[in-house]
C-alpha cells in the first residue's frame, strides 16, 4: 500500500547576514539610467559648491533648475523614497551650507 505522506524536502537555512549581503550587492548595482541620474545630480551639487562669484549666476541657476526638475519629476507618486532624494542624501550638508551662504 503506497504512503499518502509526501516526502519532506530539506530546506536551506539562510542566515540574516547572507540576506543582508545579497541585498547590499543588489543595491550597489545601478542601472544605466540610475547611474546617469546620480552623476547628473552630483554634477549639479558640485557646480553649486564651486560657484562663488556673482558672474556664475547662470551656472547656479541651471544647477538649481536641474535639481528641482529631477526632484519634482520623481515625486509624482509617493510609494517609496524618490531616487533623486536617495542620491542626494550624502550631499545634504553641502546643500545646507550652500543655502546658508
């Protein structure tokens, strides 16, 4: 008479460290679009930080317009943290200092 019980398959136990490592590796790999967005935002922050003279008002305006456009376009749906804000997080203190000048 055949058994009606199913055979138990062994399960692989994955530690939290392995899961965290896999998430970190997946997070480090950015798509080409994300890389371009990150580089554009960092370039805008760099231009804002380096521009100090009154003659570079046009450069400052373009950099600020770029930042504003990227943030506004990414915040149309608030289901998660927008990528521009994630990419600008390391530059928060720099932007705060530029604002207070």
